[in-house]
């Protein structure tokens, strides 16, 4: 799906997206410190297509996920083999010490960094409501034009409580093929490369609990929310 090359890892000294800080404080008389990142809040949207009875998800390459897989592959290489989540294995090269210098020989395939997610976006436009931002993300990433008033707020929660503590607000959008105005795929100007994928309703629970499919907690939670709140309107199979 993706072709990722010319990979370089460099220190992040300044960012529009993350700002690292250290909080020093006393808790019940004990001196403590905690390192955290300031980042944007976000919205996510569970999209259900009533024409095809499918959930509409996005699939994209996530550098942070990829680097976790790279760390894992590196450890395994030093033990003798490179292995990725999908179970692809390759023998490590002869002359391990020389290979250790050239990290490119240890990069896992790009697919190791691709995850299934709800359509989602950062809250980085102060003049827009959460619903408006969610509406824009549904249009840009998935190609469905739905009015903001049709977005139903599911709930909000803190994501990454140890590192960012940012709030994510989740919405539900019911769409039909008539609302589909483009193929989606994200904003090319922002360098977004997103694949729109459909998960049939009857496969949703199996999909949610299949650990071989890398995905966010939002996908799992929202499928369960749908099961609890939208059935019996739409029947969902739960043979897990
Ligand atoms: O280091 C960075 C970070 C972001 N971007 C740009 O910023 C955009 C952010 O896209 P957006 O759709 O607004 O946010 P997402 O990356 O989809 O992140 C959302 O979706 C994630 C998965 O659900 C959640 O973890 C996040 O909290 C949530 O904001 C990207 O496409 C890039 O264009 C960069 O170029 N470099
Ligand atoms: Mg996004």
C-alpha cells in the first residue's frame, strides 16, 4: 500500500504539534516530577453507511506506530531474526556488527506502521465548533458530505493520559451512498494519504477483537457503542 523510504530519525527540537514540558510538584508532601506533551484536542467520527450497512474507517501510515515496530524488529534482529506483527520473517544478515551500523537493513515493511482508525482530526481551528471540525474531517478523509447538525455526540474522554492528556470527542454520523461526493483520502496539501475502508456490520465484532488487525481503541469502543445503542435498529452479529 505504502512506499516508505529515505527514513531518518532526528531529534525533535521544535514542533507545531507537540510541546514537551516537565511538571514539578508536591503531592501529599512528596516531591514529584512528570514529563508530558502539550498537544491539540481531537475529534473522531464513527461513520455508518446505511446503504451498504458498513462502517467507514480510515487506514493510514502512522510514524509513531512504525517506530514501535522498528524497536521491536531491532530487538528481534539482535536475537537472530526480523519479525513484524503480520508474521513476515526474514533471516538476519551475516556479519551482524556491520549490519548494526546500517539501520536501513532493519526497517520493517511500511505495512507495519499502517493502522485502522475512525475518521479523526485535530481541533486546531478555534473559530469552528467540534461538530464543524468533525464534518470537515468526514468530507476530507472519507468523502461524505453530511451537515454538522446530523453528527450525534457519543462521548468524550482523555486519550494518552500519561503523555498528553488531550481530550477526544467522539461523534456518530449516519451516511448513505447519496452523501458520497468524493473518494476522500485526506488533504493532499497537508500531505495526507488516507485509504478509506469499509467494514461490513456483520463482521464488526470479529474485526474489533482481531488482534492481528492493528487499530485504535476508538474503533473497538465505537463498534461496541453501536452494538449497545443502535441495535435492534441495525442488527450486529456478536459471535466472538
Ligand atoms: O508531526 C506531525 C503531526 C501532524 N502532521 C500533519 O497534521 C495532520 C493531522 O491530521 P488530522 O487528521 O488533523 O489528525 P490525525 O493525525 O488524524 O489525529 C487524530 O486521530 C488520531 C487517531 O484516532 C488520534 O490519536 C489523534 O488524537 C487525533 O487528533 C497530518 O495529516 C499531517 O498533515 C504533520 O505533518 N506532522
Ligand atoms: Mg485524521
